[in-house]
């Protein structure tokens, strides 16, 4: 009987809400809005409205996920 191999994907098992919450805590809404130019990050931002938009907009979700991957890589390198 083999044991399951852990996924190499850093997003495996991580919810979009956790991704967004971590990025907001690390960078703030203003910086997120600068890096990913979407209205819900720049005008009256909230987790709820951003999640709704990101779940309906694949290109924006991909940009946020890529930013999170970069955030994880930076955190791994710099502790």
C-alpha cells in the first residue's frame, strides 16, 4: 500500500480567501491594487467583493495566484 505523495503545487489545499487574506496582510489593499489592476482592490476594497470578482474572472484570479506564489517564494527565501 503506497502513501499519497504531497502535492508540489503551493496552492494545493489553500482557499482563495486564505490567499487574499494573506496578501492583504502582507501588502495592503493599495499595493495589491497597484500590482493587480482591478477595481475591487482600488475602490472600497473588501475580502467579500474581491472574492466574488476573482471567482468570476479567471485572468484576475490567475494574477492573484501568481502574486501569492511569488509571496510564498519570497517568504521562503527571507524567512
